[in-house]
C-alpha cells in the first residue's frame, strides 16, 4: 500500500510539472509554486524532479533546483527510518 502511494504521488508530481509547463507555454492559468512544492513535500519529490528535467521546467529557479532534491533526500531518510 505504501509503495502504491509513493508511485501515485510521484506520478502526480510528474503530471503537475507537465501541465504547468504546457500552461506556461500557452500563457494560461498556472499551477502555483506552493502546490508544486506541496506535492513534493508529501512524497512526490522524485516525480516532480523528473518532470522538471524532462520538460525543462522550473530548472532555473534556484529554490526548485535545490528544493526538490532536498525533498527527495528527506523522503528517503523518512522511509528508511519508518519502514525498515
């Protein structure tokens, strides 16, 4: 069940980056940066980071370039401590 959650939330993080990039190109309403970080904070950091790299989105914003990898590290440590 925990693995399914992590797969799903990372897929959502990846999808959020794709949708936000598409909306940015089309000059439409965007997903807020706080929402993008919230998905990362609840376990979707890896998917969000992969979305950043694949879609070249938010890679120049230092707080995303540093923040998402930090969230990934925090989640790896959290999972290690809680589930092993």
